[in-house]
C-alpha cells in the first residue's frame, strides 16, 4: 500500500480567514508573553512603590531627613545578618550596599559622624537614613528625634 504525499498549497481563503488571523494573533501574543526573554526589568526601577535602584559612587552626597532606632531593635538581627548594637556607629539605608561607609553631617549644628550601613530602612516616607543611637547622640538630635543631614559616601560596600 502506497501513501501519497500531499503537497501543502497556499490557499487564499486560508490566509484571509478571520479565524486564522485571530488564531495567529493570539499565538504570537502568547508566545511573546510566555517566552523566556526579558520583557520587564526586575530592578526596583520597574516596581511600583519601590525605591529606584541607583549607581552609587564614592563622593556622592545624599541629603534628607534622618531618624534613629535604638532599644527596640538592640540585640536583634539586622538585614545583613549581624546583631544590631545601638552603641555602635551603624545605619540603615534602603539600597546602599552593606558595608558602605558614610560621613553624616547634621545640617542643624554641623556635627559629623562616620557610620557603616548594616541594615535596611528607614521605612517611613521622606527619610533617607536610620542611624544607631550612638550615631544620633554624636550628631546631637536624640531629643528632637529627626534632623536634616548630608551623607557623603566615603567607601562603597561590596555586599548588596
């Protein structure tokens, strides 16, 4: 028994059929959105409500409101895994790499302190840094609770 091979012939009806056009459109959309190619960035730039990721550099200046955190978190793990000690000169920032050294100046009185980023935060809108109790004491704003600061990046950390 012999089988005849049928040749595929282009049919004008087949190509203009609305059902066929819809099928091709749906197929192309599905393969585009389900493919493994990158359609959207996974960086914070593309996520609504997230702080934008930055390319930080030594000498960069960050200005804004600063607060501090103390006894409630003393002895707990920080975001980088170490234990928070409110008597050390550390700080929390939303996106600076862990280990980054900042020189923080209180713009109200000119006092300065160097801190190391070891945690994430602050989680209150409008604030750029959360300092340890000791750093806040040296900048002399404990009674006030917040202050305006200028933070200069001295050395970038290697851990994200």
